[in-house]
C-alpha cells in the first residue's frame, strides 16, 4: 500500500463525515508527503465538525493539510412550510387532529405559535379560506 492510500485510510472517517455533511471535496491527493484535502463546507459548524473528526484521528495531523472554506450556497434549502386552507366547520382542534392524528387536537396551540401574524390566541376566529402554516411536530 502506497503512502497516499495509507493516509487516505487513516483519515477516512473524516473524509466520510465531510461527504455525509455535504462538504464538496475538490481535492484529495498526496502533496509534499502529506494527504491534501481541499473542499467547501455548507456552514462554519460543519467545517468545525470535520476538523474535530480530523483531530480525533490525529491531534497533531502532521501528515495532513486540509483547506476547507465555507460556501453557504451548499446548504440545503429550508423545506417549504406545510399549509392548510381553512374550510367551513373547521376549528384549530379539528385541524390539529386532521394533520397529526386522533387524540392530538390538544396540540392546537402549536398551530397558533406557527401563525403569529394570523392567530393571537385560541379565541382568534378562523374563517374559510384562511391559509395556516401547519408545523411539523416530529
């Protein structure tokens, strides 16, 4: 096994983590006797996580040169919020049960929280045609 393969194997956990976290790797090669990794991370937090993994492998990382930049355009877009259009006969309780299941009506305050510009509290009147954001309750 040559030096490049040995170093790549040594730092494979950091390379794998980088890929899983959405880091775009531009170079992984041997340069001046060191493993050279260049890439762009979607956030500073992910860049730090990759560096933490590198330090777990070898705190001195004397046989590695890593050049990571942050490119926020690589970050996944936030999902569009789920919405619901109120129909005649709806209540916040009924809407909660419709979206989250039987017995979940009591969670309707989460709908109020997700719609601060439209709903003040449980006494706010909703009308057919109102479009409400329905949060994901996980």
